[in-house]
């Protein structure tokens, strides 16, 4: 069988595929788009990146395709309904990147609160001439209120880090989680309650029709003027234009974004603002985690092709 993937996948995942009795086609930066699509149309399995888009039309051209294993937890780059109707299994890599993404989320939250990035730029440009009482004043995190919108595995991991800073934890998820509350003291509320009461708001939801532009103009108007937003989920959960306006009008204090609405394009207006921290979708980017993701993505493919049970099928 033909398995198609990219040379951007870590070697541990590629090695696992190469050890199988399948034909492994590995794209690189020199592979033309025509060659790439010809192999995709012939493939029995694809180990895909988030930037690889599989809409209904593309999937219908893949006559032999049995499984797409996405090198990510999210899978909004794939038309799940179309894949399901065509009998194509879609897999992801859940669980592995939880703690790593939570580390990044908490790190950029700290950076936004304490002006770490803008103050470093200031210093590197030679503008530091000595201590000043009002130089880069920021916001405390210790003892403040952290609102978690989407308290799944990553959201709960961020909450645990917040407890280390003695933060009050508010959370929202579709189904109230009493076990999470008992472990962390987190308080269940609705989204409006989080927006109105939180000093820091962390978004950890998948991108669906329900969560698209979950934060828009009306939501920013509910927030405290010292609020800082952290997004490590999907960019389109926030209406970026409304966010920029809220930042410019000081309706909120700042934001920390690892994802963007029109990714990989990043708004020039966002780039021009000092009260934002921006990272290039690196939530899971640690050596160990990316290796583990590659292994799991490869194992997903081999399980499906071998007719074995795969626990990570999302459809």
C-alpha cells in the first residue's frame, strides 16, 4: 500500500513507517504540487500536517484512501463529514501535547502580563539607560482570576499551573466537570461570567461552527480593562479585527496568541502593537512531544492498514 507524508515529520515517525511493508512516499520542499497531488490521489494512507487541506473535492479524488492521520490534535483542515461518507478514517494525536501546550500558554501569558517581549526589544535596541519607577509596568498573575474557556485536557492543565500561582480558576465547558472542580477548586460558570470576572482568559476550544468568532465585539465589551487573552487553540475562535480594535481602544490590556485567524498570515496591525505577544503556532513544539506525535501518527496509519483497532479515530 502507498503511504504519503512529508519530510517535515520527525524521523522517529518516518522510521516507523519505513519499517512496514508499505511503499512510503515522502515529499520535500522540491516536490512539485502536481507530483504531490498525483501521489495523494493514489495513496492508501496520508500522514498529514495541519497546513494540508482536504476538502470534499480532494477527498473524492482519492479513490484508494483509507486513512488520514493528522499530525495534530485538531483536524479542522479535513472535511470530516466528507471523509466519513467516503469511508475514510481520520485520526489525530491526542493527549501527548497537553502539558507542552499548557506550558506555552502559561509562558506567553506571563510574557504578556509582564511586558517581557517588548521590554527585551527595548533593551536590545539600546534604549535602556537605568532603572525607572514606571518602566514597563505590568500586571501581577499571582492571586488573580484565570478564566478557562474549554476545560478539556489542555484547559485543565493550564488551570493546574494557575493553581501554582494561587489563582482563582473559573471555567466553562459543555459538560460540568465535578472531578476537575474537586481537584482544583475551579468554579463552573458560563462564558459571560468568565469574560466579566477574569483577569486572564485562556481559550482552549476546537474550531467548530459554534466556536467560530466566539470572542467578538460584544464579548470584548464585557471584559475588564486589565484583561489579557491567551489563545493556543485556533485563530478563528477570535474575530481578529474586533480584537485589534479592543486592544487599540484599551478595552482590554493585552493578548498572547500562538494561533491566528488567517494563519499563516499575521495581521500587520497585530504586529504593530506593543501590548501583544505573538508566537508562530508552537504550542506543541518541544523535541520530546513532536517525536511522540510523529510516532502516534504513524502508529495510527499502521493500525488502520493492518485492520487493527485504532483508539484515535475521530470519525
